[in-house]
């Protein structure tokens, strides 16, 4: 490969890695003069890459969006990440992307250097994919339309199928889309109900056009993920438990699927949602720390029953 061709590929890689590049910095990274940078930018434009230039002392270059997707230059780690991501993309719960993911995967694997192809094949041979259970899927076009409304701060109008099958028409200010497992949720401010609400994206039927623009509000409780856990827990799980755990929050967080709130350096509050008290007892039992049950009373009674049962089992002599 000629020095000029290699330099053009290097410049294209740099332009794809960052939004703006001052001309002097680009020249320094390429070890050329700013005049050569201008000449190489012209060559990239001739090849169809929309490189925009800003004049003046603070001027620089930016790779814009063209009419078609230009070739992307990926380093080794990026190429492996993209390949693995495409391989698992079909299990995302988003309908309409499976075939596209496989087409893109074929293209990427076809051009991988042998050393990277070996790494990817090693990963694939070591992984066992469990086919996802049948469940709801959301149309990729719905996610795209919701995302566009979030970015443009436009009110959404949609029909919604509730948990028990009832349908309603909603007007909401979309805040964030959240992926949880194979399901997608929209966290939004419900204008008619004057409060934050969570909507399953696969139950949303969008109406067009969108409504008026709005000013984005602060996220509920300052944490969209924590709000989703709380709201979904109230929606689908019959048991809500609250425990005071005598251990640092950092020791508890991540070990159970619940909401951990620090109280002080040695104490935290753990909130769990479940479909049975048995699962709550199992979860807190694996922590190996002391705790008090704040609610519900049924959990405390269940733990006393378990305690008595275990004490009897431990006290029995083997015949």
C-alpha cells in the first residue's frame, strides 16, 4: 500500500473516532503538514466522504453524514465487539433486526483478518446460546420513532394495551427507553395523569403526527433504572419486601436483584419484588449478613416458620 493510501486510511480512522479535529492536531497525528492534510481531505471528498471544514484560527475538520453509509474502519477490539454484538442481536426482543444482523455479521466476518477471525471463532465455539423463550417483541420502527421523539422533545400520542387487556389513549412526554432482559420500556411523563409512568414498548401503538414540543424534566427520583425497578415491581410482582440490612450497600448491591439504598457506612435498605416469599427468603439468605424485616409482616412470619423448621432439622439425630 502506498504511503498516501495508508495515510488516507489513517485520516479516515481518526475522523471516524471523534467529532471534530483541528487541522494542526490532525497534521501532528499524521506527521504531515497542514497543507498535506488539506490535500488529503480533498482526496477523501473525491472518494465520496463528506468531510466538512471550518475556517479560522479554531478551524478544523468533521466527517459528516452522506447519502450512503461509507466504509467504517475498526480496530481489532472494535471489530471483535461488533461481531459478538451482531451474533447476539437476534435475541434482543426487537423484531425486524434478526435478518439484518445476520447480513451485517456475514459482511464483517468476510473481511476479518485471519487473526481476528480466529478470535471470533474461538468465542463462538466456547459459547452456548440458549434460545430465548417465546415472548413479546417490539417493532424496531416503534423504538426508532420513540427515540426520535425523545431527541426532538416531542410529545407522543399512542394507544396502549394495559396489563389486563384494557386499551387507552395516552399523551406523554417520552424521557428514556430502557431495555430490561428481552423487554423494552418507555419511561415518560403522562400528561393526562400528571405523573411519571412506565409503558411496555411492545404494547404501544403510535399515532401520528407527534404532539407539541416540551422541556425535558429531571428523571424520576434522579435514576431512571431505579424508578423502573420500582414501578415494574409494583405492576407485576405480588410481594414487595423491605429489609434493613446490616452491611455496607457496596457489599449488597449486585448480589441480589433489588434496590439497595445506603443508610450509613454499615447499613442499607434492600427492596425486593417477587412472586413468592420463598424466593425473598432465598435471596436474603444468600447474603450471609444480619437483617431486619421492615415489611411485609407476612415475610417475618414466613422466616420464623423457616427458622423453626431448620432448627428441628439441625436437632434431629440420624437413625
